[in-house]
């Protein structure tokens, strides 16, 4: 066995990120030797897809894998980190939020393997197109993780814990909060019997624009033009107080950005 | 000449929407016979691209075109509507915000021709992929506009003034405000020396997700999971008070949506 690369993997966690990474590992000729989840149904569902052993008992974790990937919710990670021990085996977590140190009690060799993407059950995501952020507490481990990451995507980045926390925070705005704005738009549209699909080309083009244009230069709309008459009428049209407040808040931020 | 279709057009306005529509008209074999703008440099720049006459004097508008397209800013439209007279010539505006009636003093035959997209100077937009919302004050005019619109895109919709106003408001959330969130994310990312491009695959996938999944079902993130520890740390990491307020506001709206 080549000790300079990663062949066998144990997954701690069976959620969205774990499921997507699991598939990617299998597709690159590596072997997931075990799946752990505290929920038997989750462990079983994921593991049985590939005929992989699973367990719901952290004590029963396979001791001979090359890599242990902790891919659980941010809330559950600290508990796993307290309970799990692997000696000197390489252990990584996949969280954008937690620092590498969050798992320092688990092993002497730790790291982070954070795919910067939003994963949804039953929706294929091509790892090839997404950035993998890696970190490790030794150059040797970092080298192993880099080789591994490069087998999934050309976009591999050395990102420290502080940077990753900020990336994760930025992603809340660019992804989670953006999705909420889509939801508000959908509510407004449905209230006048127009299907949401009318907005889809606009949503796509808004995202595509910032692929080439800086978001500051891409800004358009009534707040950007400081068109008071339009903004006033928009506020009158909004029935929901939360939507009103949100409209006022973001419009004032845009006006401030452009000093108008 | 075939009086049942539109061959010659005058553009009132020379901004982003006018420029994009101008090109589309030329590409479908029609002729823009004149461009008006109160700014000579704007009128000239657009008109000279195709060797088209232009004017800065509303009195000098060509009286013999099949269609007059008023494509000026929402703020400028009322003034144009007061000044311009075309008798019974078909006149449309391209505003999402204004009702059809905003131009009823201009002609007996009026309508709206609203392309639902964000247009940026020097950025090509394929009309083929965008919805064109049309309205008119007679069936004859509506038929003419429908034929015209269908020569640009298969996605032609009959949308009345109230619906269009709501679509326009929804577009502010789905496009203008979304772009502002990209801007906030960019600020956060730059503060830790990570290039904005790391977020691009996430931004694309967030938009792509709602092409097939309802925004309610696509929602992810700390607020969706009601992960108080993550949200608290995020607030501590935000230096800017506006960004903090925005974080609190949207997170509370997401929690309310999911009753958590």
C-alpha cells in the first residue's frame, strides 16, 4: 500500500455533504470502508447504495483507514470531536464554520476539507467545478489532502481557519440570504397570479453578470438611481412588514454605497 | 406596405434598454428610422452605430413610423408623456413600473413592451431567452405587439399594468437586492485576502437551484437550521452595523418562514 496517498476512507456523518463526497470518492477509485451516523436510517441509506459497512457506534469505527472525514452539522461537530479518538490517523472535518482546532482532540494529524458549495439531497453537484479549501496541521498531511482534492477539482485552495470562517459568512449572504430574496420575490409574484418562472431568466442573468463584472459595477435598480417615486410606490405595494423593512434596509445600503 | 405588422420604429430614449432593443430590431429586419434623446451624445452614439437619423427635439420626431417606443428612465417618463403627441400612431413604453395609462395622453393607441431582464451597457443579452410582457388598449394593437414580440422570443406574456408593477417589485428583490448581497459577500471575502472568484460557483448554483426547486425547499444555512451558535459568531465577525442588521433581519425572516 502506498502510504503517500489516500485510498481508504471512513465517513463520520451521512448528510448532504457526506453523500456528495462519498460518491466522488467512489468515482475516483477510492474505497469508503465505513459510514458512521448516529441515525441508523441515515447511515444505512447512504452505505447500502455502495454495499459499504456502516455503524451507529463511534466505538466501532474501523481503525485502519487512511482518512477519516467528519461531515456532520456544525452543531454536532463539537460532540463528535470530544468522543472520537483515532491516535495519529489523519482526520479532517468539512465545516466552513469550525476552525481546524475544533478536532484537535481526535488525532495528532488533523485538517480541513471544505467544499465551498450548497449541497441539496438528490441534486447532483459536479465537484469538478467547485473550490475545495484545505488546511492541515503538518505539511505532510497538507500534501496528502492536496493530492486528494486535485483528483476531484482543479480549484484547490490553501485556506486557513480564519479565512474559511469569513468565506463561510460571505457564503451565507451570497447563497442562503440570496435564496431568501428569491423566496420573497416568489411570494410577491404569486400574489398576482404570475408564475415564478417569469423571473428565472432574470435570476440567472443577475448571477451571471457578477461572473465578469464587479458587484459594485453591476448594481442597478431604483435605489441605485435614487428614484424616490418608485421606491415610495414599492413600499406602498408591500403588504408584509418584514418585506417593507427589508426593502428600506437594502435600499438605504445601496444608496450609501453610491453616496446618493 | 403591410399595415398589419410593424416595420419601422422610432426610439424615444437611448439608454440600456433602448440600445438592446434597437439591436434586436435591426437583427429581425426591421428599421429604426429615428432615435430621440434629450442628450445629444446619447442619441448620436446609439444612432450612428447603424447610420440612423437622430434628434434631441421632441417636435422633430418622425411622424410616419409604425411604432414609437418610449424607453427612458422611470423618472423621465411622465415628462415625455406630457410633451409627446402622435395622434393615433401606436406608442408603447418599456417600463416595468409605470402603468399603461402613464402614456395615454400621447396617442389613441398605446401599449407596453416590457422585457423582463437586467440590461447593462456593453453586455450582450439574448432576447431569445427572456420574457417579453405586453399590454395594449385594443386587441388590434395587442396583436401587432404579440407578432413583434414573438419575432424576438418564444416567451411572450400578456401582463396587465397591476401584474407588471408587482413583477417589477419582485425583480427588485430577485435582481437588484440580490446583487447587493453579492456586494456584501465580496466585501467580507476581500477583508481576509481571498479573491471574490471563490464564491462564483456558489452564486451560480444558488441561482440554478431555483430553476428546478421552489425557493422555500431550496433554503439552507444556519438560520434554516436555527443554529444559534453559528449565527451568534457570525454577528460577532461582522464589523459593519448595516451588515449586522441585515444578517439579523433576514435570519429572523427565514426562521419565521420555517416557524423555528
